[in-house]
C-alpha cells in the first residue's frame, strides 16, 4: 500500500516523454493517495465524493497517515477534484523531504537534490534525463495501477502493439462451462481507480491551461514595457 511513495520514486528515476512540473507530480500523488486509502478501507467513493469510513491508515508511511487524517468527515464530503487541489498543494515537496529523511545514508539519499533540480517551481525547457533502475522499471511494468498513474505524467507510456500475423482458422471447440461471476470488489476497485485517474487527468490539463494563460499575460506585460 505504497502507491504514492513508489510513484514519487518513479518520477525521479524513470524518464518521462515530456517535461514534468512539481505541481503535476503533486496532483498525481494526491490521486495515488486516494487509492492507497481506499485499499486500506479508510474511505470509499460514492460517485465522485470521498466518504471516510472512520479508520486510519495504520502501519503505513507518515504521509499516507497524514492524508488519512485530512479527509473531510462531514457531509456532503469532498469531491475527488477538491481533494486533489487541497491535498496536492506542495505535496511533491513533502514526499521529497520524507524520502530524504527515510533514505539518509543509503543510495537513495541523493534523490532530494535531484528532485530540486528536476521539479523546480518553473519547468525546464527540456525533459530531464534520469537514470533507469531495474527495480523501478519492474514496478512500472508489473503494477497496472502504478503504471496508470505514472502514465498521466508521460512516464512508462507503452508503445503501440506490433502487428500480428494472421492465424489459421481453428476447429470449433466444445462449449465450456459458464465461468464464475466477476468479483464485484475487484470491479468496483477498477471503477474507482478509473474515476480517480480521469479526474487527475482533467486537473493536469486545467493546471497546464492556467500556466499557459499566465505566460500569455506575462508576455503581454513584458511587451508593454519593451515598447518604445
């Protein structure tokens, strides 16, 4: 139950197909925390509303426990979108501090300076190049939920499948016994993850649109002062 923490490490260690800003990472981390808290039975989703279940994420890292304590406990509760913008404020920096504290003295202790270089408040002109690590690549490939959240940041995006050769028609087979019904718990979880991912994607687009608007305003302001 460390989706958010694993995701943060991945943002530092696996290359992205585009430049990533600190605010982008913060929004996606806030979404990943919801999945962790749902899996810990701390909350459930009622549509897009986050309904606390009265528990706490015991036995997890400090940031996940902090997220649990910050859930809105009074109706009409908070929407996923509201949670992303509230919880996500500065969240990437909090994960950097936590990781640095937990990793003091080991190989990952150097991730904090890397975070400060790559995820400064203003994006760099070129996507950062980060070293790959076998363990991190495996996490992206093997954990579909983790891979989906990473994909919202352009990390680990899968290449289109290669065309396959046509196969010869096969002989008809005997009818098989009906399969067991799909596990509704698994289906509900997939629906919740899909909803969270959709809201995260919308928030990322909104954040990028706001950046572009501010850049246009800044450019217009600069042009006024440069005019003779």
